[in-house]
């Protein structure tokens, strides 16, 4: 019992936020449940982003019903590469990246070869709710594939890295980038073995890095020095995250952003219940970051003014 209290006291001193604190002290107070569908449904999120002038991936098509699955090749016939994802998925589940295809041969981001029936079955599984929140019937969203910037070439294994930002009352207060590995199958998913790199929210520069919650300094596959990573176009990344506040009305959210080498930073998706692993990647607790924002960050500023305020901090 004494040991448990000792651990709990250490976590509190570090400002680590647990799931209960996140749910009851932050999310329940700042996020109205009626707003959740705006981010839980990736199709709605994309539509809102376009209206708000936020750069995001372009939609190729949507498959809503099982009888439409057989037509998926017609939907992508003008797209040599594409991504299929569940509209209500989470944690990267059900995302299929096809980087090349012809007739009955589909090549994934991890070089796996799939048949027409493999892709057909994957879409069918999405519609049946296999990957969706709560297992409810879902919709398959087909969108353009991101070509990640060459700046990440040596830092990520095959897959597209992304930046996750925690936004509190319109201010990005914590950030990390998730780098794909061989183990994660080319996906930027920490639970599947991707590397999490904590980023200085003011500069986009590496602070710390972890894999499976353990500190690392070198990417396990590319052997790149992770301390050398600095995300370019950082103000644009911050601005996308800040604008998501007005776009959704959510006082606490996670914004996932990717850097396309031709189109720049692009919003990938938003989350009303972002995970807490970002604290491990940053070796910093969200309680401290939120307390700092409450105490020192001004209110009633525009998204641009909030970003400029963050960038001006020493």
C-alpha cells in the first residue's frame, strides 16, 4: 500500500495526468458530447476543415453500403495510390495504405501484396464495424495518400510520420511526432511499435524520444539520431491545431497533422479524447502544461494571435 502511494505521489509531482483526471476534470468540462460527432466522423471532420480553410487530405470517395463494395475499383480508377480508412475508426485501426495497384494486385505501404478480394474484404470489414468505435456499422472513406516531406526520410521507416498536438482552450500545449518503424508496419502508431518523439511546442525541435515507453535516441531501423529532428513549417502546424478549436468548439482535443512534401502541413484527423502517451514522449505531464496555460495564456485571442503568443515564449 505504501509503495502505491509513493508511486502516485511521484506521478503527481511530475504533473502526470491519468485517464480519470482527463475524463472527469478536463474532457467532461470542456467538451460537450453533442460536438463529438464532429471529430468522431472523419467525413464530417474533413468537410468542416475545408469550410474553415484548413489544409487537409482530399476525399476520393465514400462507400456506405455492402452492395457498393464491388465498385471500389471504379472509385479509385483515376487514383494510382490511395488510403482506405473507417470513418469512425480510432488508433489507426483499419487504415489501409495502397501505394500502387493494377487490376488484381495492390501494393501496401509496407510492400505487402494484396489481391482484389483482400481489399474487398477489408472494406467489407470496415462497413461491418470491425474497426469502428463501439463496433457500430461504419463507412469506408477513401482519400489521397500523403507523400511525406524528404526532411523525414531518415527518421521514419516507410510510413508517413505525423505530429500529434494537444490543444487546450485553443492553445497547442504539448506536441509529439510519431515515426513509423518496421515493427509498426509503416504506421505511425505507438501501440504497434512506432517511435514517439516529444517536441518543443515553441520550436518543433526534439526534446525526448521513446519506443514501447522506453527512452531511445536512435531510430531502430533507419539509425537516425532523433535529437537532430526539427519539424519544418512549425507555425503552420500550430495554426492548424489552433484553428481546430473554433472549428469544433472542443476545449480539449488532439490534432493529428502530416507534412506533405508538395502541399505542406495537412490536418489528418481530430480527436475529442486524445490518448495520454504524449506525456511519456515528452517526459512531461499534461497537468503542468494545462496549469501553465490557465495561469499565463490570455483569452479572447484569434487562432493566429494564440500561435504568435506561443512562438513568443522563451
